[in-house]
């Protein structure tokens, strides 16, 4: 049974809870979102497996999940990248934020999300229990598609994408 770390708004742990229960109750917990870019600054998207307990069949960032007790967001991100996408790369924490989003199946994501960025140019070896498809996509093309078909993307990805793009744009212009 996978547990999540419940936190306050300062990211201080206040307990643990089974993952599904935390999502049913909408309690604030620690999470991470990984964004992998190739050398052309295209984002690696994953399409979540349709069998996932929420947001199945939707496009999202490269990988996301919840750290375990005693695990940093970066360690957890590298673990889940290996489990979901079949590779690992160094990850850099760029910012964190709190969001709340209503999902399908009467679940609520209420997360203090640590956003991590990494670089990879290869093809992932996806775990079909977690991911049903993947693609690298140009950010302008992605922005347009998210405007035209927002229902094709996960709620948290729609919330965080512009902030990640701003961070990337700033790092490119240096």
C-alpha cells in the first residue's frame, strides 16, 4: 500500500496516509513533477495508461508521483523515471508550488509539488502499466494543442506548464 507524506504549507511533514485516502479527502501532500527536455528544448510527454486510477489516457509531463519517507524529491523523481520511462538522468529542482484540482473518480489532487527538470535525448522504454504512449513536442506546438484540446491533458500539467516554460525561457536567454 503506497503512502504519501502529508505536509503543511511550509512543506513540513505532519503525517502519512494511504495514497488513495489522501486523494479522496483532498489533503495536502508532497509530490513531484518531472519535466525532461531534449537538446532541441522539446518536452518529453507521457500519455498515462488508461488503467490508471485517475487521469488515465491523458497527456502529462514526463513523470510525476510522490516521494517516500526519507527520499528527496530528486531521488524520487529518478526512481519513478526509471520505473515509468526506463531511464534516469540527473534532475534539478527549479521551484515548488501548491495546487488543488478536482479529478475524475471523485478524487482531488492537493499537492505541494516539487518541479524537477532534466535532459535526455533518447527514446524511453516505457512501462505499459504506467504509460501508454510518449512523444517529444515543441513547446509552441504544445501550447497551441493545449488551447485547442485542453481535455487531452492532466489538470496538474495544465496548471504548471506556463511556469515551467517561463523557467526554461529564462535559462535559455542567459
